[in-house]
């Protein structure tokens, strides 16, 4: 069968306007030619530093933005495939039941003036799923599935902890019986222990409801345990995509190597030794990306060729490991070279 979601050469360029006549003087190429497939029940992690375009990609898939070009192929419940990029009006509203998002900051994404029953119930009401007593029952069920006590449904968001508020956000996302949930830095603002609990909860819910996840985060260690596959983004493009264990054991892109080098070591028997790979400078400005490989000003392997030619995303192994680097086959990357295991 076709994948649940397939992005084909997706672009989201925001015009930059200047002067009295609001003339377009350039474009911020936040998403610049992304192609990805997401299978049913899969969790695809999307990582990169902030400013790499991952949140814009998430919002474009949800059609919060109208993409500049490209396709968002989605396999609907009837089995047919629709291009979300070309949908509008009620057809889009219908799809919005299937595709839901959980935001980073429940503090600002939950209305502080509404009790939980209304925050979650709104989605049930708007979509004609339930009302009255039935709505109350559904809200109670949803609260229970995310580990919240239904008797608190008349409380307001401020009465809950950060982790609990994120659970309210998750329950709200689940209220319309979605198939695809996008978690945009959904655990990034939480303490490490609460992060782990929330990730476990998301995994349980995935199994229970047969969900597919796009899990967006800036931190590789956060996506590691939940993702089947990981796509690494840099300045609007996917620079590497592979099964999770391959990203960690055999990264092929120098940017991934640098991101991995920053991942903390959980195992106390391992300790750091020598130099870590430091990422010099900042993510390139997507309004003025460097010529050639956008990563070249920060890449320790860059050559003259890298400054001139854009490396395309190429599949380099039989299991679908894809990378956009001119030297993927010849570089020997080892983000853990500076780590020794004493015993
Ligand atoms: Fe570095 Fe060149 Fe590869 Fe880009 S193409 S990641 S600059 S080696
Ligand atoms: Mg973001």
C-alpha cells in the first residue's frame, strides 16, 4: 500500500517585503525541497537545531501554511490518496480531524480561561463527535487514557503541573480520533524525568490507537527512544534520513556527527575524553543560504567543491540510508571517537 504520508519536493518560502509598496525583496526558504515517506504506525523523528525548518515543515504538513510548491500526499481512510497541498475549505476541515498537533508549550497553547472539560470538549463539539452527557463521558475517557483523573475535568490549566498540562494537550489532540499526530517539541520544555514519562505515554497511546507520529525535536537523545526512523534537517532540507539505530551507530553526514557528539552519555561507565566536535557558528540564514552545501561554513570536512555544488539527497545503502553530502562514502565519521569505555 502507499505510505500514510508522502511529501514530494515540498517548499515553503516566505516572502520578505520592504518599503512603502511592500515589494518582495527576497524569500526565507524555511522548507526547501523536502521529500519524505511516513508509513502507517511509524514514528519519524525530525531533528535539527532551531531555525532548521522543522516546525515550519510540521505546520506546512498540517496546512497551517499554504505550501509554495510540492505535494503532501495523504492516504485517506477510504484508501484513496489526496494531495493536502491542493485542498481547501470543508475538505481540509475533514482532514484536520485526522492530522493533529501537540505544541511545545502547553502554557500558551491551552486557553487559561477554560476548564479542561471545555478545552478537550471543544474538539468533540466542533467535529460533531459528542455533546452533553456523552461529551462528558468522552472527556473522562480521554483524561483517563493520558493518565489524568477525570474528576479534575472542571479545573483550569493553572491547577496542573507542566507535565499534566502537556497531557491535557495530548488528550485534546486525541479527541478527534486522529491517525497522524505531530509532536512539535512536545516534550522539550519538560524536566528530563517528566520527558521520559511523556514519551512513554505517547508510545502507549500509539499502540493503543494505532497512531502515526511525526516527532519534531532539536535534541537527538529525545527522539532516539520513540523514533523508528530519523530525518535530520539543515536550513530547510533533509540532509540525512535513516533507521534510528543507523543514525546513532553509523551517521553519514557531518552535521549529524556534530549533533551526536553533543548527545549526553547516559551510561556512567562511559566517560568523555578529549575534544568534542563543536559546532562553530550558527544555522545559516534561510533568507541567504550559503552557496553549495549550506553546511559548508561549519563543516570541518568542507572542500572547494562543497562551496559550489549543492549535494543532493542520495540513498547510499540497501536499507534506505539517505544522505546529502558529496563525501558520504569516503568520510569516516565517528562522533564517539572522544569517548572511551574503561571496562
Ligand atoms: Fe561537509 Fe561538503 Fe559534506 Fe557539505 S558536502 S557536509 S560541506 S563535506
Ligand atoms: Mg521549532
